[in-house]
């Protein structure tokens, strides 16, 4: 029994989601600039007022932020968002590490 418990615990640890770090957030901030998110979003008074992201880290979970990046149409439907232009679908093609970094940056906006 104990062996089973240890095996379950070990696999849970190895499957644990990537834990966001301050380094990720810094990389995410660079990606945010490189991907021109500010064409539609505002952070700390800079960018487009269409959608203000200050406080988004307190408002949304990491999974919800990830969904905005991976499947913006589905996220917009869930959020009942009518704002246009919709977020481009192209972010889903970014490397997973870049998505994680963008999510970490969004989570740091509290
Ligand atoms: C072409 C415009 C556009 C671009 C570019 C864009 N977004 Fe968005 N995004 C939107 C719109 C519109 C919404 C819905 C906002 C709402 O309804 O409040 C949204 C929603 C979001 C949300 C949820 C906001 C909330 O308040 O719930 C996050 C997080 C987000 N975008 C992150 C990003 C990131 C990160 C990038 C760049 C990688 C990006 N967006 C690029 C248009 C855009």
C-alpha cells in the first residue's frame, strides 16, 4: 500500500504544472512587447484602452489567461466579451515556453 502511495505521489510531482517564476514574468513582458499585445491592451497607462490588463492576474486564473492565448474565440464566448477586434488566434503557435511566460507576466499584473 505504501509503495503505491509513493508511486502516485511521485507521478503527481513529475506532472505538476510548470510553476511560474519571476524570470518567466520578465520574459513574458518582453514577449508582450514583441507580440504587440499593446495594440489592443493597456498596462500601467500604456497601450490601447480597448482592454485594460491591470489587475488581470487577480481577476483570471492561469488557465483562463492561457485560454485567451490559445483559443481567444472560446475565451471571449465564456467571458461574454463583445469587444472587437478579437484577439488573433496566432499566439497558439508560439512555443509552449513562450505561452507560459506570457501567462506568468499576466499573473504578475495584480
Ligand atoms: C487585435 C487585438 C488584440 C491583440 C493584439 C491582443 N488581444 Fe488580448 N484581448 C483582446 C480583446 C478584444 C479581449 C477581450 C477584452 C474584454 O472583453 O474585456 C482580449 C482579452 C485578453 C485577456 C483577458 C482580459 C480580461 O480582462 O479578462 C488577456 C489576458 C489578453 N487578452 C492577453 C493578451 C496578450 C498577452 C496579448 C499578446 C500576446 C494579447 N492579448 C493580444 C484583443 C487583443
